[in-house]
C-alpha cells in the first residue's frame, strides 16, 4: 500500500465518542482486608540513614569490583577488599564476554546494621543495563565484600559469598 492509498483509506471527520461498557464502581465497603500497618511503609527511607561518607565508601568499593570484573583493574588488587568466596566469583565473571565494557551507573545503599552495607548497583554497557548486588561487612580488617552477585545476561548470574 503506498502513501496515496493509505491516505484515501483513512476515515475523515471526527470519531464518535466511545460508549461506556460498564458503569464505574461506586465507592462502598471494601472487600479487601486492611493491611496490618498503622501507616504506609516509607520505601525511600532505606537510604536516608546512610551517611555520605558511608555511601562514598560503598560506591568506591563497588566501582573497584566492577573494574576487576571488566579487566580494568587486576584482580589481585581486590584480595584485601573481598572475602575468599566473593573473590572466587569474580574470576569467572571476568571471563564472561558480557562483562567487557560494563560501567557503574548508579548505586542504592542500605545499612541494615552498623556493620553491614547492602548495595544494589545499576551497571551499563552502552545502552544495555545490568544489575549487581554487593554485601559489605565491617571486620577487624575494615570493610570487606562478603557477597557479590551480578546478572550479566538474563540467563546467567554469578554468585559469591563468604
């Protein structure tokens, strides 16, 4: 169909108003039980209690791990930052073809306890997005990555915890 035929087959004038298929429900007693909360939970509050210094620490450690996976940083530099099991997950992820070109785009940080940070990382490669989760724990040696998970493709996830 060429452009002239398409224009000729297009209806002219205004379309009629759509008819209502059913009347809107009247507000009445709800059949859904009430949730057991006094107030609605504040979803955004998970990051409010995290200090700027703590967010910076989480960002720096997450960026270093992403650099290790992509090959921009030697993995031996991460040995002081990562526990043995998390470290063991980085090498197979580094060999994965989907890891090349990844960049850390943004993070969200939670601090469920004083000695634990949970980081959700948004990774980008060009216009594609990937996800990673990092658990950092304060030890007698300082902050260490004790768990790392990354989804590089929809079908494959790499995991490591210690």
